[in-house]
C-alpha cells in the first residue's frame, strides 16, 4: 500500500462519478447487433478503450481506480498491457 500512498486521490464526490458514467455511456457502451471477435453475436457492446483515449475519461477512471485500490488495500495491480497502459498512464 505504501506505493499507492503517494497517489492519494482527492475525493471528488458524486459529480466526477456522474461525469465518468456519462463519458462511458456516450463512448463505450452500445446497443445493436455486434459480432464479437469470438464470432458470437451480441446485442450489447462494451469497450472502455474509447473512454480511456480521451483525457478527461482517462483521468476520471484513474481516480476511481485509485480510490478502489486504496479501499481494498491493494499493494499491487496488474492486467494486460494493452488495457492497462492508458489507466496507469493516467495515474
């Protein structure tokens, strides 16, 4: 936890959560007919990359991630590089 201690986010309150939710809704969540990379069809498509590729979306997501990491007393976080780079870069 010591490594995360220097990154303590300020509790930005409900406004930032609402703003992040709106960015995700607009950029990352879709209803329609989609063929997934597995070949399976879906009526719902969710991809956080469009949210993470705009500065404000990345900033808000990183702040929320830091809050959760602190709450669960995470010492380390990991993930696939392609998905994690925008998150870690925003921190």
